[in-house]
C-alpha cells in the first residue's frame, strides 16, 4: 500500500486540475475491474449496486484535489506572480520548490519586508529560471497552477509527503474497496473521489444532489494536537487510531453515524479517537445540507503539519482506518 | 400553559446546536394540541403542519430556531479539568464564572474557570482572555470525569430565567426560544381562526452554526412564502440608536435585499389594521437569521423577518419583555388568516 | 446545610445585617450569649464547662463578601456601580445580581458581541463599561425600587454534592459556618467567637474587635484561594483542593505566630488530619488587624482552600472544610489540656 500512497502523493492534482490524479486512480480501479463514471465536474464515481430490500445508499467521499498556486501575472524578467488555490499557508512558502503540470519546476522568492504585518502572498513570486517573459511563456502561462514539490519519505512508522491531505484518504478508500471487492455487502455504496474540496467542497455538493444517498461519509485527514504548542489544543494524536469525527466547522456529524462508527470500532477492537476540529471542513459539510438533508459523518486520519510540504501520518493509523472503513461498510446501516 | 410558563420551561431545556433533542421533545408536546400533523426531518428540524381551508391554498412557512449556542469538549486535562470550544458565537469575556451543564453519559455541573487577576502578566491585564485560556471545573478527578464525559460531549449554559420589572425576563437561550414562543402563540391564536393557507411551523436546528436546519427544511417543504422569527438587538446604554430597537414597542419588521418588499408591507399593514405596536429596521445584506437561507432555497422563496428586541444577545442574561412576544404571535396569526392565493401570486411580480 | 444557607444571604462589606441576623438566630437557639458593637461585629461568648476563666482565646470569621454598590441611575433606568472590595472584574459581565434590602433582581449586561468591532472585543469589560439592568423603563421607574448607595451582591444558587460545595461568597461563609459548627459543641474552656465585618475593605471590623476582646491568642478562620487550575504552573497553586485545610505562614498583613503554627501542625498530626501550607504571600486577613492590637496578640490563620473566590460561583471540597472544623476543635481542646505558652 505504501507504493500506492507514494504514487498518489507525488502526482499532480490541484483543485480544478485533478486529471492526473484521477487517471492514476482509474489505473488502480482497472486492476480489480471496478466500473466507474466521471461526472461534469470531474468527480470519479464507483458504484457498488445493491437493489436488495433494506439496502441503504451510502456515499463515501474522499477528495482528490490538493492546494496549489495559480499564476496571475508574468513580469518582464520572467518572474511569476500568483494567488493561492485553497488554504495555502503563506509562512511556509518562501524558499519552497513548486511543480507545474507539464513538469516545469520553480522556486518561491520573497521581496524585502519591512514589517511582519505586511507579509502576504503578493510579496512573493515564483522563479522558473527564465531570462525574460518570452522565455517564461514557452513553459508556463497565466492560469497555470503549481503544487508544492516535496519527496515522499518514510521513517519507521511515519510517512512524510505533500498532499497526504487527501491522497491518504484516497488510498484508504482504494484499499478498502479492494478488500471489499469480493465480499457481498448489505448496502449500495458509491465511492466518490471528489474534486475541488479545498476551494469550498464544490465537487461533493452536486454529486450528492444527483445520487441522493441515505448517508454520507467523508474520509479525510484531521489535525492533531500532539506537537509543541499546537495551533489548536486537541486530544487527537498520531498513532492512536483513526478519528471518528464528532464535529468540524462545516458539519456536526449525525449521532447515528458516530454511534455506529464507535460501535464497529469497539466490536472489532480497532483503536479510535474522537475528533472535534475547531477550524477545518470536509466534504461531509456539503453532503449533509443537500436536498432535504443527508445524515453524514467523517472518518479521519490524524495528520501533522497539514497544508505544508511535509504532512505526516502514522502507518498504523492508516491500516486501522482501512480496517474501520471495511468493517463499517460490511455492517448494515 | 401560559406564555410565561412556556418561556421558563423552554429556556431550561438544554438544546445546543446539533444536539436539540431535549428541547425538541418539549416543543412537540406544547404544539400538539394546535396542529394537524408533525414530522421530524433528517437533521432534526421539527415540522408542524396546520391544514388550511383552501385545498389549493398557499403554503406558508414560519420558522424559529430551537438551538442555542453552547460549548463542546475538546480535551480532558490531567486534573479532570475540561478544555472546550464553542458551538456558535460567544463573547469570551462573558464566560469566566459561568455555570454550565455537561452532557456526558449523565448531566454533570461545572463552572467555567479562569485565573485570578494577580496572575495576569503584562499585556494580559489589559486584554480580554481567549477561549483557550478558559476551562471547565467539575471538581471531579480525571478518572471520575472520564467515566462519563468524552471529547465531543456538549455543554450548555446554566441559567434560571429571572423575572424583572415591567414584564421583563432575563436568561439564556432567549435567542431564539423567544421566536419559538412566538410561533407557539401564533398557533394558539390560529386555533380559534379560519385560514385558507396551509401553515408550516418549523422549529429549526443548527441556525447558530450557519442556518443549516433552514436550508434543508425549506427544501423539504417548498413553501410559497416564508417568515423567519428571530431576535434583534434591544436598546442598551451607549448603543447607536439605529443599531437597536427599544423593548416594549412591538416586534420589528425588517426590510432590505433579504426581504420581499411586498411581504414587509403586508405585515406592517396587518399590524396597523389590528392596532398592534410594531417597529421597522433595515439590513443591507443577508440577515444573520434563517431568512438568509429561506430566500435562496429551490427557485427562490419570498421571505420576511420578524424579530423580538433582545438586549445582551449571546450572553446568559439576554433580556426581553413578554409583551413583545404576545404582540408578535398575534401579528403572525392575523397575517396568516388574511392570506389568499391572489396576494401570493403577486409576489412574483417585482 | 449551614454553608449553603449562609452562602445565599446577601452581605456585602457594610451591609452584613442579614448574615448577622441569621447567625444571631442560631446563637439564641443554642443559648449562647452574644452582643454587637457599633460597626456590626457580633461577639459570641462561649462558656467552658470546666474552666470559666478566660484563657484569652479569640476565634474569628468575617461575615462580609465582596460586591458592588449602586453609584448612579441613568436616564434609561440602568444602574452604574462601584466595586466593594476586590471583586474580580473580568467575571462580572453576564451575571445576575440582587440589589438593596428587598433583593431586587437585575443582570449585568454588555453590548451584544455582534455589534462590537474586533478591537472592542479584545479589551476587557471592566466595571466602568458595565451596568445593571433591572428592566426599568427609565430613571423614575427604577427609583421606585432602588437607590444610589444600595448594596449589590451576586445572585447565585448554592449547592452541595457528595464531594463539593458550590456557591457565591464561600469566602468567608465557609469560615462562618465552621465557627458556628464549633459553637454547637461543648468545650472545657471559654472563648470568644467574633463574626467580624468589613474584612474585605481593609480588615476594619477585626481591628475594633481585637481592641474590645483584648485576647492573648487568636485564630482566624478564613477561606483562601486555591489556584490548582490548568492555567497555573504548579508552583503558583497557592493551595490545592483536597489537600486539607491551609495554615498561613505569612501573608501580606501578618506573619503567623510560630507557637500558633506549631500547635496547629501538632494537633493536625495527632488527629491524623491532612493539612497544607498556604504557598502564597499576598492578600490580607483579619489576623493582620489582630496581631498588632494592644500589646500584641499571637495570631494564626487556618483556611479552607477554595477556587474562584471573589467571583459569582466558587467551589470547595467538603472534606477540606470538615477537616478544618476538626483541627480547630482539637486546637481549642489542646489549649485547655496543655495551655499555650507564647
């Protein structure tokens, strides 16, 4: 599974330009003959139908997109100005390497700042080594989006990479799908790899509207509080298991689902944690307010340094997340 | 049951955003003698239906939110103290010294604690504290606490309703239990009147975290027009006159882009016709109430907003007068009784 | 229950009458002679069964609590106020209060958070920015029931469970309750118990009481701050709940007499009762007024630790209070049995 995670993390897929990741995931799906479809916005949907009596429709969503930087201007000397796509953290950008879809790389430089309060994205620029605008235009154009460039690495039980948010969620869902592929399931399940979550849960909304599921479950990462002076105090930590989402800024999870998740975890001896995320949202936020309302929940993989090039998760948590998802989907809802 | 008793009881039923079950049960019981049908939707919104005489009659939605702002536990410290964050918007400065009830497996009482003044150093002295500097003290040890309370347990403000001069009442959650009380008064009045229109009284959930209940309940009902009943800022010392409405001068009818102008007029006309005191206020953008969600549901719904003036909103000593609630209930009842299809059709002709 | 009943009575410094009357009633019921002075201190003369001679022992506990006083009535009918004693300002907003002799109810309100700009929200709401709302239509309406100079106390329900007692003014109604508990028992020696006034605004009642009683030994029964909370470092706890009553070594007003301190430790240990030291040097107590009286008095202080004193709701552990009563009881008996050489 580590190979898959590596491939997913290293692939290119900022919000709005998820084609490459989607192709990669389709490649995996074809390995176990899963039928899939792609909707207007680019959401990738795999349906496991079940017309049985009492079968409920469950939408399991994992977003494929990552944050990025979009070029808005190329100056005379070939330096690129940009805006953020999704929640980009300005403080980690100076000195970072970035990667464009066609393989062009660049580095982020910074103008002189007199006062910390002045510092913002508009004081930064990307340098792709071009001598002037003409040369730059041979490689990139206004509207092109870059992602952070950072290698995947593993130390003991921890893996570090960019875009673990949310390629790790995609990996967990893919692995669960594999393990469930030969088992009969009591419910009808739509596994959806959504687009544009990072810019406002935009993929999840229309796909929920169209599929009209009975329940929704978002598989994504969540913050932890186990580093020095964390930004938000929370009890969630690496290595203590997947987190059952109670609430984040976008959704208060339905108690039926949180109750079921806890029951399944305890019955199967899967370690788990409880998550109250002070700031941050997921696809469940869009799903639960669709049409007349869809009870929704979240299965979260604890992750340090979210939205930096060195996001970090624990492999035991990843395996336990897969186990929990598998057992959850084997259960009747 | 009379209004005073209804308000006393409903404010004591803890129902924090997302966890409204306790108050939902009370509301259902109180409404049942006055309505024809009741259902609860997927998010927990309570939808009460009262049939009108005209089979093809207009569908009218009245809604008030039953959730109150509250707290949710984010961590349990080694001495059993609880860390928390808010569900809905609190002024942190009102929290130190506030009693709360935490809903673990059973309700447990606690106090929100902060450090004593001599411990504040440097800039802290001149600044207000942040939520992360507060904690809940139950007096129990970590072991005892962990037996019943978990991360994710919710806590509600504890405050008995106080009776003050001039029929004023002060307590917690009057935002927006006062609105629910208006709907209840309205339903009672209507039980003695005839009306063509079909009426939906909805006690919505999760308004304080983003008018979420109203989004899905409106979609499910698909009404021809909708009226949200909420609270607005009551007068207090130092307020700018245009920001607040005095207590005791009647409910406030809002105008602005979020409100259908004909509806606002019709409500004012009804008040004038029946000699009911009322006030007007304006909102230049989407209001901070369920009205903002109703207006843009489905294909668009003509929306109005009626509010009860409330001082000290989002504190545990919110203050209003019962008189304003009684008048509002009557206003909505007369308005509903006077509705016919012609008027409603005219709403699309802007 | 004595503590919870006493906690709920309004009794701000200068307005202790209602607390005093409650205590007087109990003293009369138990047949204990008592009298008052012009400041309102209440003196109870406990007669010993064996030794009618005065060993010069005085016990005292202050009846008053911190609170507010109406300073002005605005045109709108809202009340402005002064602080009486060291009330913690940051705890005032959004709390109910009761005003004057008729306990008129009001609430301390603040501008709704929605109407505040960010800079406003970041400043604390201190006494000057706050006011009390009693629901009055205007000044005239308010003046029918309240007046400038009325005392204002918090309006909090006191409660007790198996482990804790919660309520306002536990500083120092817990001390008064302990002293009343002692007065109900029988002792071989006589002593004077004084329920003092105006401790919170400068230990003023005690000064007068020390002059009148002229004791040789004095033990002040107080309630002291426990700051064993998450926002404090362990070294700053002062006292901790559950670690037993606290003996003062030194505070801002007095250095406890070493003989008194030694005797307290001795009786606590022989009774196998837990105790702790007050690990904080600030604040004053009645002992500060008693120790320098006349030719000097050997004074000590024993306190029940309590979190959130000087705020609307404080909390203490029953076991600490019960252990305080037992240690004071043992102290009195030891003065009879072994005397106490200063």
